[in-house]
C-alpha cells in the first residue's frame, strides 16, 4: 500500500488547503461490511446504485452475491464529511495555493515570511468531495443503532464536553 | 487475487474520509493561516499521535479514527479499502501542555514556557505556545512567577494540587455529558440480547464517576490518573484487567425499550450478576447461542419466508442449576437454525 | 405469459398463475410439480405446478404433453398455448427464483442450499394451490435429491394428499410433463427478456445455454467479470464456475464470516492473543473507544 502517506506526517507537515473545504462537491458514500483490498475507480453507478431497493425494513442490495441491508446515516450536527486526497509532490504550484483574485489583506499576509510554506518540507492535502450523510450497509442485517460506526459518531458530542474549558471557581 | 494488483494503477490514490467541524470551512480563508496535520505527543501514552492545527484562530483538534476489520468505502465512482473514518474534534490543549509541565517538573524549578514545551521527537509542539489565552489556561495546573526586574516574562511550575482540582472539574463535566448523552456506563454488558433492557436505569453514580475518570485518563499519564483516582476517592480497581469488549455490546445511547419483557423475572439477579466479571457456564452457553443463532432469524428475506418451512424453533429451557440462584428461566427461540451445541435441553 | 412484474424487478422472486378453473375447486385434482433452470450458472430457477381434475387427465394426455426436455422450444410454446386454451380444466402456477435470490440464499451466513430451496418452493406452490381452493388429491413430483426424503418431507406437509416423488416423473405423469413445460417456457422467456439491473456497456447477450459446461457460457462469464463487483446479478455467484472465475480475475473480497486461516487450523488466534496480553499489552484505550472501534489516529 501507499506507505509514503503514512510517513508524511512524521517527516512533513501536511497542509489542508482550506479553500477545498468550501469548494468540495457533494459525494455519495457507501460504507460496506467487507474488505475490498484496493483503492481505485469502480463502476459503482453502473453495478451497485441501480440494484439498491427500498425494502420494508430499510435498503437492500447485493454485492458479490451476498445480501446487504442498509440505512442512511447523517453526519452529526455541526460536522461536515470530507473526502481528502494527498497531492502528489510535484502537483504543488504557487498559484494553486491561493484563491484567484484574493483580497488585499490576503496579499499582505503573503508578504510575511512564509513560515508554513517550506516547500521541501511540506505536503498538501485537499478535500475532493464533501458529504452530509452516507449509507451504512450490514451483512444481511440492518446495521441499526448498535452498529459500531454509528456509535462512533456520538464521539464529537462527548468530546465537546470533555474538552470544554472548565468552569472558573 | 492473481496477476493484478492495485500497484501501478495511477488512479489508485488513497482517499481519506474525515468528519470536520463545520466552522473550519469558514474559519480559514487564507492559506497561510490554514490548517495542518501535525504529529504531537499523545499525553497518555507518550507516543506520537496525529492532530489537526488551525492557525487562525489557533486551535487544536484531536483525531480519532474508526477502525474495524472488514470495511471499505464506495466513494462516488471509486473504492477505498480499509473503511477508515476520521473524526477531528476540538481538544483542550492543556492536556498536552500538562504533559510537558509534568515532565519539566522533575527539575523542580520555575521555568518559562518556551523552555518547558520542547520536544526533539515532536518539534511541532512549539505550535502550542501560540495558542490564545494560554496564561489563563496554565493557571489551572501551575504556580506562576513574574520577574519584574529582568523582563515581564512569566515562569511556571507544575502544581499537582491545582491539576487535580482541574481534572476533577473535567471529570464532573464529563459525567454530566455521559448522563445527557445516555452513555451506558454500567459494568460490562455480556450480551445485548439478554442483558440490555434494564441496563440504562441501573447505572449508578459511582459507575459514572469511574467511567468519566477513565475517559479523562486517556489524556493524562498513568501516574496522574492513579493520583486522580485517589483524589476522587474511587474504589481500588479490581485486580483483573478489564476484558476486551465482547463482540456485541449494547451501544445505543438511547434508552432501550425491551421488546418483550422476559427480564422482569430476573432483573434483580442480573444486576448482581453484572458485578461478576466471570461468566457462569450458563452465560457462556447463552453467549454461544447468541453468536451462533440469534441473528439468523432476521437474515432471510420476507419473501423467502413465505415458502420456507414452518419455522423450526428450539425452545431452550436453561436448567436452573446452571444459572445464578433464583434466576428463573431463560427462553431462547432460534428460528430455522440447528440446535446449538453445548446447550442443555430439558 | 405475462412476466412484466418480473421484468420490473428481477432481484427477488415472483409468483405467476393462471386463473383457477372452476372445476378444479369442485373435483379432486392431480397436481404435478417440476422445475427448469436448476443447473445453469445464469438466470432464474423456475418452479411450476400444473393441475387438472383426475377425471380430465386423459384430456391433458390428449394434448400430447411430454417431458419438456424432449421437446423443441417451439413445441413447448405451442403446448403451453394449448394448455392456456384449455384453461377451463387446466391450471398452473409458477415461482421464479431470481439468480440474485439464489446467490444470496446459498451464500448467506446461514447457508440455504439449493435442495432445501427447491423443496420449500415446491411445497409453497402446492400450498398456494390449496389456498386458491384447488381440490388437490394427488401430487406428483420430479425428484430433487433423494426421492425418499423429499417424499417424506412433502407427505408431512400435506398429510391428506397422496404424494408421489420419483425420478423421471416428468416423463411418467402428464401433469408433471405439463408443469415442466410451464417452467421451461417461463424460464426461456425470462432469460430471453432479462432486464439487467446493471447499466452494462457492450453487453453481449450470446451467453449460450447458461450451463456451466457450455464454452459459450464460460466465455461470456469471463468477458463480463468486473474486478470489484464480480458479475451482473444475472449470474449465480454461488456456482463454482462463477467463484473460480472470480478468484482468478477479480479482487478478493473478505467478509466478517469469511473463513480465515485460523479457522482452518483451530483457534490459534485466540490463545496467542491472550498469551501476548500477559506480556506486552500496551495501555488500552478506554472502553468507550474500544466499544466504538475508535482509536487515536497516528497516521493519515
């Protein structure tokens, strides 16, 4: 696999291009109950999407001859889902980093020492898509409220409480 | 598979699925004051962990990743292996500062913060020094001195007493959130199919405080966690390590309504049973039953059931002897499934 | 035969039937059961029943119905049309089991094998006739698996009916021959008009007989294998032929119930986990995180 990505944060700072967070187009995501050991284009729209049926107890589809049951899960409030990609090293160009026609204020900022932009040292990531819900599929059974991935989505609200500043005496 | 890997497939770039706070979308319009992933210390383990840092306004986010075997993503017209889901949530930076303050305290003297927060392994820790309201934060965990003759610089020294007070507040606010979020904090649930319906109501104050202490302990070194436990007067932890969670644990954060109230005969006994970390023979048998058969009833499509055999159902009466005293009977109906081994049929 | 319902959605199963002749609700009837498309790796399996009053069996025989396998497609179509003309004393019903239903049942966590599926479907159709008010007195079935167990099973379901399960019933009993014609006509029509659920490009519909040993069928499977999705739902994924092509030409997909090496060599994994735990288990995240499969990210 792409072990280089994993080393990136140790060796480099990985910058997330903020503008991509605002411009990311909505994406359709399916969370599957099986391991498919590759990262590559796949004809989801031709094979998978048209086979989805709304059954009496949620969504139904089959994949590789196995029956899946699914349901849509919302991204928790005040969060947004993003699909991010690491840019290839050569992909970085000066122009691309900044929105076109940036305001004067921003130009000013650029004149300051580019501390965060040590090119050899840094890598860049951008959001390629955004989402506000995704479909969780279970093998033969609806994932339901007990699905671990659903439970994991409750973390941000608890984290907010843990990490909120304490009340002063 | 043979003869075709994903290596060399130019389009096979990894995609990372993230949930980020919505406000980040607007917060950072400029590149320089942008967002970056940095490696900083995990204050609990002393190892490295990934964080997200917002430069303007300065803010620290921790990143948890949902990681379970046998998952993948379809993302638009592509497949992404691994099925990881990253969640970035704001983190109190004081947990990280505390890690360095405690470490520096071994020298026993007041020091300026820039001499405390230094790390050869994670040099990006200096980002923490730029955080707003740093002085106000540090008051919770340090004694401070100012030397007016030389400079106006502040010097800090770790204060265990103040820290424990601060952590106690953290535990309290966590406890409150556990309650409002209906988190099941009771002793480990063995099998959701049998023990879930009364779980929520039976959680006690002590369970909440232990649970909250455990969560906070994930952000502080072990020694401090032990001190905090003493400070909170928590009962000594039992000798046995908590077991890894059973495969299926009731996780709903909503109170669960029992579908059929077959627990009312044995609620009392099950409560005491929970305390016992060892499974009785009967529980083992039931756990086995649950794993091998309970799910199967719902696997068939309804259409199939139209013509399927009249349901073959096993009614299992667990022998009284194998259950804790006074538990009454367990009924377990397994649809269209073979009789499980190891279960005694009366 | 109106198969439009199936053409709208061919991912599950579909039952079709003729009107019940009034006479079949009054006079004791013989009912035959047969199937078509049990063996092929492509397309649905069709179960059919055909029934008529015992007193009219000679009229059914007069149509010269025979085992569908001995008839040409046009002869079968002609005979089916004749049976439709004789709708005043001959009735039929079908159950079409889509290849998707066959795949997902056979590959389910709880395996539902083809014999059980066949037996259940046959019994379901007989029950259906009874529910429609047909006075079923005798049932004749072409066997699937051992005739003795099948017979016993059906007889248990229908204690008041005389059940005969035998090999070659489709050649011996005209009601079974008639059922075999219904099933075969339906299967041929479904396969010919198969509405692919998938939006396929360059679809080649020259898939031969659909039997695994037909070179045309094999070539079609190889041509239409997709590395991620495998095959269209028209293919029975549970067939060995399909599986072995997937093994060679598609990505290996692993499910939580996929057999692992540990499963094959006993429970080595569990013991090693605990042994490891005593020595070098690191400080585990809080149970809140373990129960949610959450951990602190260390890499991107």
